[in-house]
C-alpha cells in the first residue's frame, strides 16, 4: 500500500513521494537553480522568451563544446568510432539548437524595442561559450578574449581553448598519419591563429571524395560537413531574425549590426570540405 492512499493513481505502484530532503531529481537536474536564473530587466512580457531562448542556446553551446572536445581528443588517439559518435550526436544537437530560433524568428522592431533598451551594451557577441565553439571549429582569435578580462574562470577557459589544436587541426593530423600529404606548414601552424584554407588540403579532400564513398575518412568528411552546414544555418537564422527585429540599426554590442553579421554569416567552417566539391 502507498503511504499516501489518496495520492494520484493510488495503490502500491505509484511513484515514491517520500523524500527526507530534496528529491533525487532535483539533486541531479538542479531544476530549482535552473528555473530561478531568469531575471528580466524590463516589464515587457515578451522579454522572458528572449532571455530563456538565449539561456537555452547557451546550454546547447555547452553540449556542443563537450561533443567537439570529445571528438577532438578521440581523433588525437586515432579513435575514429568515438569521434564519429560525438560528431553525429552534435549534428542532432545543432538541429535542436537551430529549432530554438522559432520563438524569436518573427520579432517586430516594436516588440524588440520594448526591452532592447534594458539590455544596455549586452550582446551575444560577449558569449564565451559561443567563442569556444568557434575556436574548436578553427576560427581562433585572441582579440575575442579581451571582453572576458574581468572574469578569470571564463578567460582561463578561453585562453586554454585558444592554445589547443582545433577539431579540424586534429582531423588534418589524422589525415597525415593515414599517409595523406598534409603540408608541414599546415601541421605545424600556429594553432592560436584562424585556420586558413590550403590548396594541398583541398586536393586531399578532392581525392578522398572522388574515391570509395564508404571510406571512413569520407564519412568523417560528411559528418564535419553536416556540422559546418548547421553552423552556417545558425548564423543565417540569427542574421534573418536580427534583420526582422532591428533592420539596419547598430547592435547593442557596438557593431554595425546586420552589415557586420552578414560578413560573419557568409563564411564556412572547414573551408576545403566545401571548395573540394568543385573538383570532384
Ligand atoms: C532577435 C534577437 C536578436 C538580435 C536582434 C540580435 C542581434 C545581434 C547583433 C546586432 C549582433 C552583432 C554584435 C552587436 O553589435 O551586438 C549579435 C551578435 C551575436 N548574437 Fe545576437 N541577436 C539576437 C538574438 C540572439 C540570441 C538568442 C543569441 C543566443 C545566444 C545570440 C547570440 C549572438 C552571438 C553569439 C553573437 C556574436 C556573433 C559573432 O561573433 O559572429 N543572439 N546579435
């Protein structure tokens, strides 16, 4: 018999209701912490979904960094199955991340203006987890650490990510270990700098893509292409949402706004995986 006969469902097979302290669910999920981190800065009822969508995206960024770090480490130790599993999970996670644009995709300028002023100089440009994602994708930039000088833990994590080889660096090192002629200048490049495309690397992907489609390196290339495509989609969904919400006005972070985002959104990560296709 349930200790609480009038509990929903009744009988002996009802869930346990008796916990001395916090529930095991709470201990694991920390839902009470998570659901009390929402502090809108205006009285506008529409600000809540803006804030929560941003927080949800930050959580997805955190998962993606975890997956791509897992893949990077696995590639370093030639463990392609573990790397592929992490990359494939990350593709589904990127789809979920991109789906979270839905609630913000059609904001009108008047709706956005209702709380925009309250954001002050706050901007997603200052997202440290987004920078860690970009660094893992090969888009390194020491100047992106500058906004975080006042936050030692965040700064240290970003500094470490800047110094470490990116996911793509480890892919190219794996190609070299498999006998492909990756130039020494690419293998020994300064990994704190943005990755620049190489004609020799493009030729390697061209050769791979022209060959056996079941080759595990082609499958790796395709998983990376899926990631690249979905990152491009995130940037473009962000661009369109911004264009709808604020037209050509300057950003809260101090950039030219849409004009600046257009340049960022035009680029592709893992560049040779895109350009090689023209030569197959
Ligand atoms: C519709 C609402 C949004 C508008 C109007 C908007 C606007 C902008 C603008 C104008 C910039 C350029 C930097 C600046 O001057 O501020 C920017 C950058 C950025 N925003 Fe948003 N944003 C929106 C929603 C979001 C959300 C929900 C996220 C999720 C975290 C986000 C993340 C970012 C990131 C990561 C950057 C930096 C991009 C880069 O460095 O290439 N934004 N945003």
